[in-house]
C-alpha cells in the first residue's frame, strides 16, 4: 500500500495510507508528481469564509458576470439559484471562462458551501491544484463505497455539479443533465473526510431507480441506468491512519497547509 503524510503548520503529521488498488496507486503517483511540478497548492479552511467574505466575493461576481444575488437571505431557494449560476458558468470546465476569474469563482463556490455548513469546516478538508492534471476513471475501477468514515481519503469532485447519489439525496431535479456529473476523472486533490456519511441510494435502490426514471428520463436514456449505477457510491481511496491527530487538528482555530511528505 502507498503511504504519504500531510503537514499543517504547528501540527503533527497526518499519516495517509491508500488502498491496494490500481486506482489508488495511480492516484498516489498523480499526487506526488503534481506536488513536485506544481508547488502552488490551494488549501482552504472553511473557518475563514464568513458571511462578510462571501458578500464581498458576490459583489465581485456581480461585476464580472452580472449575477443578481440576494446575499442578505441565504435560504435554500436563494442558495440553489446561486449554485445554478455557478454551474451554468463552469459546468463544463473552467477553461470556458477567462483565466483571471478562476480564483474568484473557486473562492465564491467554496464560500457558499462553507456558509451552508455553518463554517464548521464542513464534511472534509481539501487540498487541490488549479490545473488540468489527472486521468480517466473507468466504470469498473470506480470505488463505489457505500459509506464515508471520519478520516477517509476521498477523491476530489472533478466538476461543478454532483454525483448521482448526491443529486438524488438533495432531490435536485431542476436540471439533472446540468447538475449530475459522473466522477469519471481523477484530479490531484485530497479530501480528508471529517464526517461519517451513508450514501442514501444503497438503502433503497428501487426508489433510486424510480427517481431518475421519473425526474430525468432523458438523462437515463442518454447515459443508461447501468452507467448511473456504476458511478453511484463514494470515491474512497484510503484513510488517515492516526485519526486521533486529525481530531486534534479540528480544535485549531485556523489550519494553514505546510507540506506533503512522500
């Protein structure tokens, strides 16, 4: 099994152990090579993204994209509209917008999620790069784990949009073809799970199938039910070995990434 460590400033190492699979081995090589070739790493702590920070970002987005957001009322309806604006802008990749807006959109999207989770660091800590490195994940290689546990290492979502299980769990059928994205690409990002999570479709696959055929029959026809099932589940590829250290990190007021050790 491949192993490496994640270091936050003034914190003990997080010891990472990956699964003994071809996907996990390829993921390890991708992380290591990207770290060596692209030293600029993005590691955001949700504790930073307050309402004031989000509102400032929203003003910048209004000037850049003419988005008319009501940031004084972050009800579910308004947050859904905000997500849809972001999805419509970059749902098919950041290469479709000017590069100077990449950081703005990334930060705004992250801040929106941070506020939704109450700035409690949300379901995971994320380390990532802004580049196009990565590789295709064939359906037969996708992990399809039914549960996430505290300390699991999950592949970064490669798209603006969500996997079939998440879309179903949110009952988000407004535009499934836009919102639902298969996790068929591995990016060099590291998600450290901070919460236990059960993937709801596995509790009742009949209801899951009925939901997609009812709300998104064209999507099912386009991609097939078989493909939807193949990319259903969580993309877990490893775990933090010293979870007690991870728990100690969460008591810190702010986390600053320092380095990876291979």
